[in-house]
C-alpha cells in the first residue's frame, strides 16, 4: 500500500509572533514630566485595587485619592503590604456612597479622573450619568479599549465593549467621537484616524441593523456630522484588518488593512473581541470611559499591570490634550 503523503511536513516549524511592547513603553515615556493625574479611586477595599493605584503612583501617573470605607481600605493595605501613609482618604460608608462622593469630587474640580476600585462598573457610573449630574456633557458615555497586539502594526481601539449594550445610530455617532478624541490624545501623526464599522458582512442588508448603521455613519462623516476621522463600513472583521482579504472580495476602501478604531455592533461583539486579544493574544490594553467631564479609568481584577498602567497613562494624555483643545 502506497504511503499517504501529507501536505505539510510532520516537523513543520512553529509560527511565532514577537511582541516587543515598544508602544507600551513609548506611551509611558510620553507621560514623563507631566504632572500626575489627581484620581479619585472608588471603593479600593482589596489588595488588587490598591495595588493598581500604588503601581500607577510609583510610575508618577496618578496622585490617588482613596474614596471608600477607611477601615476596610486600611485593612486591605495592611494585608497587601501597601504603604498608603500620606495618601488622602475620603471616608464613606459603602460603595454606593463612594461612587457618589467620587463624582462630587470630580464635579468640584478636586479630582481630574475617576478610577474603578472594588465595585461593579454600572455602580461606578450611576452617579456620573444620573439626571442633572454636573459631569454630563451632552455626549453619550462610551468605553474604549486601546490595544497593542503582536498581530497588528499599531495601536488599535475597540469600542464599545463595556458601557453601551445595544447602541443605536445616535449612540454610535458619539462612540465614534469619543474614540477619536482619545486617539488624538496619544497620537501625534497629524492624520485623521480611520474607523472601521464592523458587521458580519460587508454589504448593506436591510435585515441587519448593524449594516444600516454603518452606512449611515459613513454618510454622517461625509456631511461633517462626525468630524476629524475617516469612516468606512459595513466591514466584516477580516476585510477591516486585512487589505488582502478586502482585495479578494473586491472591496476598495481607505480603511481596510489600516483601521485605528474598530466600532463594534454591540457589547457582546466588542467584549469578546477585546478579551480574545488580551487573554489569547496576550495584547497590552488599557480601558477608558469618555463622554463625561473627566475620564473614567477601568481595570478589572484579572487585568495585568501593563493594562492598569496603560489606562492611567491614557488618562494623563487625555487631560493634557483637553487643555489644548
């Protein structure tokens, strides 16, 4: 019997991607010499939350103001071996009150950013988005993951994967605007960022709302309703990030293969995409919520040290960019 030939040799060499983390270090370097961001750290009652604040303080990125039950904060610091002597602590009874007090500090100009501690994101944001909140700007709040992965040639923003569950056209327009503002805060190229509006397919299908929204966003950009960016969509993920995939499908696009921002159709798509990049591809990533008068820095207990520092560095750069706007 003739031996079957395999299309690939058994000892085929491994595919390797190299991640140098140069963008991460460049981001921290861009913050060097800038004053730290006075940051209300909300309900930091465990070692992870306090450690995140301590690491960012060590790097000169933030001056933490700890907002929460003082006894629990002190116990967590002692347990984690974290020296918080000299740190300002604003005592509250519980996490709800901590979120409210942090928002009040930001509204009064006593904090330039709000940072998530040991509480849920919706609880943290509740007093910020409350009716008549002084932190509202008239723009929808949205979250941006700023990601550096070995499989892509530059920083990539994925939005929104945390705040807006099923955004409509008006919300997506604000999500674009927020992402553009964030991109400009750390990018000095002088060019307009490219936004790929993602969907399952690259054609407009009346039965798929994401494709209709994508087409409308493109026309809004053409008419100046969304400014300072280049938008194209609908684009499936492959023909958004790969110019070769786009060419094979006959797509001519100024965005394909080179997007700076991926606008996802809903929170599930965004959350899965961002976490796949961070947990499987081991990408560096930071998360910021924009749309309020101050940035909100998000980090979860599963996040790496790089993720926490990127979030804080983005907050510093966004503050300074705001001064020149």
